[in-house]
C-alpha cells in the first residue's frame, strides 16, 4: 500500500520528518476536509505555553462536506496578520528568527485562495530555506492502492514518538515542548534542523 497524506499548515515536526523519509511523496486530493486537524492549525510555543493558531474556513452552506482541495480560508478576518504577529512575538528572540523573517513574512501578507495550495507553499518555502528536497505527486485516493497517514494530521492525540530536546525560547521556565510546528525548529535550530529531523522516527498509530 502506498502512503498518502494531506498538506498541513506549518506542520508539526513529526509530519516533516516523515515527509523527508519518503522516497516518493504523494499528496491526496480527494478527502473531505476534517476539522481539528493540522490541515488548518499549528502549534507554537509562546510565553504562556503552547499556542494554537487556526486558519478560519469559509463554510459552504449548500455542502455537508467539503473536499479539502476546495477549502477556502475565511480571509475577511485578518488571520494572516494575526498569525504573523503571534509568530513574531513568540520567536523574536529565537537565534534564527531574523535570519528567516524576510523570506516568510511576505507570505503572510497575501490572501491565499485555497488552503491546500497555501499549505504546500509554506512547506515548500520552509524546506527550501533549509536546503531540503521537496518534490511530490498528486493522487486521488484509491483504497486498493493507498493508505491514509491520517495519524500525522491528528491534532488531538498525543503521539508516542520520542523527540530529543533542543533549546526553545521559553524552555527555561516552560520546559521542553515536543512536536511543535516546524517553525519552532526552524527559528531555534536553523541549519541544524535537518540533523534533528533525521533523528525522528515516526511511530505508526495502532490503526495503521
């Protein structure tokens, strides 16, 4: 069975580690959008602890379920500006924030038309900043050929994967917080992020 996955918003570290371990990466385009997953939310570390950033979604009144590739962010709310402000406050003092700031900030000054495309754009940008490969194929889910790696998108379940600690901005008083958004790794470790990601071995869920 070929593993397939959906793009995540500034995805967690385990998700990115899994991406980099695939010989060929397949993104699925035919699933229904699911709430409370990393498709439209991410977790960063703020002064008061883990902070969840969520992208508001435009709901289609005539549809019970939306295909995730059709989901449109609700851009009437300035969520991009709010999210970048939260990232800036949380990571302004991180060792590599200023190094990557001017590459990432312009993306948060745009209004993405489709969530699916926006997530891929961010993943591509972050991996390119780390000089890491990112190529993929787009597929329609076929239960005879594919298996969904849905557990990597589940934002509500604590994962058993072991994560080596690294210095985070507020770890001196909050302790180490594992498996946050890839931006936490990017801003704190910079070019050393690749070495860290290579240490992560995602543990499949029981369902897998």
